[in-house]
């Protein structure tokens, strides 16, 4: 059964805080440290609340206005606490966006109650990774104006109580189990290693990979069973019922597969030859059209040649010749000077 997950990580330096902002707001379109992000889906991320400036600017402003400590803040003091709320992929599978957001809204309300709404910096749901999860960040400023992550979070016992409260107020409403308690699950009372946000993502991803491997193994086993049935010439069950297959010995079955593969290759070759034939036919039609044009030009040149030969004949006639007689003779030879086409 799925469990509600809440993991906490302290952030100290301005550089690291800027990195949290960069990741949560998706201010870059690539990530060198997290290959699970699908930036083509980043538009589906949902900002539930966020400050209008940078995280560092907002934190500095809040500390300036609300810090009441008498001592200067140490350089290595925790200025931001990053929290991730989520479950496994099985919990989110089949849920609508509204159903998922109902879970994350309950997480946000729980965080406001625990650490104060005035301390919340941002709450952004990421839907562009393997499993939906909520990144929530808050400033560890106490009600009396101290900057103290220790006072806000407490020690080991306080964190166990915090997980119990999260289970009662959030997880149980969504049918989720409580995560393991080290004091109950560990008889030697050895402190359990706390997972960082990055380690939590890796662990969740590993669990999903294990599920995929188990699914792939089941499919492989099913394929092996089918292969064995074919080898033995048994009918193969499909959708729980035996279909009427012809029993074929293994060797002829292999030959049949090879023949089918050869048939596919032949079909590919036929398609290639058909494409070449279509191309050759198109070229032939083009050449025919070009030949027709050349033939028309040849006819025009022939007419011009005949006219030129006629002019040469006329120019050779002396002045004293009877032109009517010449014209009559030319008409007999097939030339017509009446505007009609010549007889040749």
C-alpha cells in the first residue's frame, strides 16, 4: 500500500537557495543534475503560492523586518527549509488533476499550520518528473523573532511526532499509510538515516524501476510459454480461451517465419521497382512532349527553307523574261502566289 511522504532539507547559503529557486521555478530549460525532468511537460507544473521576487531577496526582507535576535545572524545559519510532499506513482495513477491537487492542498494547509503562513516562500507542484510532488519552502523564523531551524523542526522525537501528525491530518484522509518509524521498526534503536530530497527522488525512481523490471519479467515469461507451446504444436490461449490454431512442428514453423520474412523483403523490392517504373514513365512522357515541340519547329524551318529557295529562283530571272510566264511555270511546279499554301 502507498504511504504519504514528507521529507525535509535545510538550506544555508545564498548560492544553494538560488539553486532551489532555479529548480522549483524551472528557470532553465535544461538540467545537468536531474535527467528525470521532461521540460516539454514543465508547462503542466502548478504554482500554488510564490513570492514576487527572488528567494534570497524575500528572505533578506523578512529577516530585516521580523528578526528580533540580539546577535548578528551567523553566515552558516539555516535561512530556508525545503520540504517535499509526495507518494509513489501507484497512488497518483488514475487520479485526475483535481484529485491530485486536493492532496497537495492538504499538504500546503498542514505546512501553514506547522510553520506559519507568513513563513511560506513558495509551493510549486512538479508534474514534469517521474512522480508528481510538491516543493514547499519556508523561512525558519519563530513567532518570537528567532531564526532557528532547530526550534522550528526540533530533534528526533519532535520529527517523529511531526510525521505522526502528517499521517493523521493528511495521509489518512487519502488512504495512505504512515512511513516507517525508526523507534518502532528498529529494535536496536539505531538512528535511521534521513533521506535528502535528492536521495528520496532516487529511491522513489528505483522503486518504479523495480516495478518495471517485474512487469518485463512477467511479459518475458509469457512469451517463453507461448514459444514452448508453439514448439510442442499446442493451440495458443488468447484472452483466456484456446483459439483454433493448426498444430505445426517447430522446424516447419521456423521455415515459415523465414518465408514470411522473405515475402516482406520481396514486397519492399517490388515497391522500389514500381517507384523506378513510375519515374521512367514520367520521363518518357516528358520526352514525348519535347519531341512534339521539336517536330513543330522542324515544320516551321521546312516552310522557311522552301520560301528561301523560291526567292533565290525569282532573283535569278533576267529582266527581259516574261514574268507572267515565269509565274505560270512556278505555279506548275507547285508554288502558289495567291496567298494559299503551296502544293508541296
